[in-house]
C-alpha cells in the first residue's frame, strides 16, 4: 500500500494536479500511526530523488505521499522527474525505526557500534549533519568507507574527527518495486 500511495502521489505530480488528501480511516492502523520514512526514486538505476524525515511527525501514509512528491519534483540535488522517466522509475519506501544514540567519541568507537549492511547512520557535529539509509551499504559495503563518505556528505573533513561528534543508528524496513505501468499522464509544461 505504501508503494501505491507513493506512486499515486508521483502520478498526480506528473499530471500537475494538487495532492489528493488521503482518507486515513480507510487505511490499516499501521499506516495511520506516525512513523519516520524516506522515499527514494531511481530512473534506470540512477538516483533521481530521495526525501524523507528521521522523526515520526505525521501518519506514515501522509508522510510517504508527501516525501514521494518531494523526491520526484523537489529534491534540490537532482532534476525533477519527467513524464518520459516514468517507464524506468523504481520506487523505494524505507520505514525507519527510532534513532538509537551510539558512542561517538572517536571514529573507531562509531565503527565498533555500527552493524554493517543493517544500520542506517546519522552523524552531527552540532553544525553539520548527514544521514545514510541502510540501503547505502549496497554501494559502500566497507564500514570505514561508509562512515568516510557520510562525513564528506556532511562536509566534514574525513581525516579529522570533531570533538563534539554525535551519532545515531537506526533500522529500516524497505519496500521497492517499479512504478505502476499505467500510461504516464501528459503534462502541458513538458516539451515532447
């Protein structure tokens, strides 16, 4: 259901229509409860958007719909999804567990408490912060590389460990599938 909700939100965006409100009462209880989630979109295997929240603020279904639309059209790092991309679109929804603080006085301490292949990681030095979802282990299987790239993402020098560094790990249940194969709508704003 989460993937269908994400897909519908993306299709509405491609149609240029405002988001449809979800009727929460018709959804399973698990989708009505506040949960943190991310939506990651790939087109032809390449990242095309990833937006989410680390804290549970809204009902899961509403968060996924909002994050899907934002990932498709408002990720500032990547181009907006186009109608022509839809046939090659893959949607991934990650439902996150609560953040768990881990010892972070040194790089080795974080690595000692990190479960490679399973944990997502959030780091912060009080000014900068960055997060990797557990799925990033697929591209960065070495724990030292994983942490080093995360420091670079946060614009921290990977050779220097900040004195005030804090770290949290979390798990995620990942659901993924190609976008629905319905014909994508035409949008008047996109050239043919």
